[in-house]
């Protein structure tokens, strides 16, 4: 049985709870991995639907400012937030960035 790193699990849970509070309570945005959560809508079109369009300039600008290694630590939470992990994890590559090893599409 795989050993679970408790600190990583707790951090993931805290970020997940913060995202849920932000998404459903209308509270002010929070900053996670250098991304202000109220700016995430600029990438929405690029990750929804069967054949989403390429990310736009604003989305790529947001992705380029993000701490991708940090974001990749939360990839397991994407499905719970209604985000398709494969499409979301493809954004760095589509924006011309090198995808961190821990963030490869699953």
C-alpha cells in the first residue's frame, strides 16, 4: 500500500476548501500558486467542451505568471471542481511553456 504524505494531503485539502468557499460563497478571490482565482474565467473556454479552442492571449498570460510546479500539486483536485484535468494540464503546452514533469497529462 502506498504511503501518503500527510502534509501534502492536508495542504491539498485546505486549498480545496478555500477554492470551494471562493467559488460558492461569492467571497473575494484568493491567490493560489501566483494566480488570483477571480481571473480563472479567462481560461474557461480552453478547457470545456469536446474540442475547446486554443487558449486566448489573456489565458496564456495568466498561465505564464503562474507557479506551474505549485499548481501541479493540486491536479488531483481538478475533477472535484468540475475541471477536466487532461484539458487543464494541457494549457501550459498550448501556451508555449514547458510542462513541469509532475504536471503531465494523465
